[in-house]
């Protein structure tokens, strides 16, 4: 039931990720512990203390990342970075997206995905227009890159938390994650150079989201190449 509550609740829109976690904890306390080990009730205060200690580990770096994000937004860093990328890549969509991947891999390592998207949205829009890139295609590459940033050193929030949960050093977790890096980089490169594959499903499910328009004949859609 825990995966059902977490993934099902989030994907159906019933809960936010935080609310899903709370509901999962309530399920554990009210159902799982009484069913499997009633004696564990004595250890619940310790469990909450341990959870607080584990969660406190990345808080300093999260605070620093938020300050960095605020400073970047205040100084209009996204605008200057967009000008720098276009000065190097011109209108080449592949080179623009490769530089974007490099940028967001570094930025996503220190700032969580949602604030990153908000801060850098002017940059993303400017580069999408400069390279004549489909917005959905750019969004897929951007989200995959930000997810990759969550497990890259020196910060890597998800990798840091995972290593603490299983009780191993961050360096050991980093070595174990190297095959995942290969998968991420291969997937991102594939998404950049094969947009038709990335956009195949949106064109069939939500054609208007990728620039398709209804055929004047009244049946089907006409999609840009």
C-alpha cells in the first residue's frame, strides 16, 4: 500500500508529495505496525527523532541554494546566460540544448528543480525561440537534466539522502551511481538528437501541445516537421 499511497496519490492529484508522505506515515502507524509488530509503538518517538536528524543533514545546503537562487534572480543572471549561450551556439538547436544541459546539470545540483524552472524560465523561453525548438521537446530535455542534477556531486540532494538512509558514505553511493549516470547521459543525448521520437507520443495524444492544428478537411491534424 505504501507505493500505492505515494505514487498513486501524487499521480492522481489527490496529494502533494508532502501530503502523500504524511498519509503514508499515518498508514504505517495505524495499520502496518499494529498488524506486524505492536511492540514497535515504544520506538515511534525514536523513529521521529531519527527522521528529523536525517532530514536536517541537507538543510544548510538547501538554505544556501535558496540564497543562491534568489541572488541569481535578483541580478538577472538568466538573461546574461541566455545571451552568452546564443553568442556561442547561434541558432544551432543541438548546440543550444547541449549548452543548456551543461548549465542545468550544474545548477540542478545546487537548486531544486521547481525553483530552477521558475528562475530560468526567461532563459528557456529565449533559447527555445532562438533555436526554433519545440517547447515540449525543450521541456523533456530540461526535466531529464534537472533530474540528473539531483544525483550529481558535489551536492546531489537525492543521492545524499539515499546514502544516509541506507547508512553508507556519499563517496560509495557516488561510485554505485556511475552506471545510472551513463543511462541519464545517453537518454538526454538521445532526446536532443531525436526529437521526433520524443514528440511521437504528444503528437498522438495531445497534438495541439506540439504545434499541430486541425486539418482544413475536418479530419485529423497537420503537424510541423
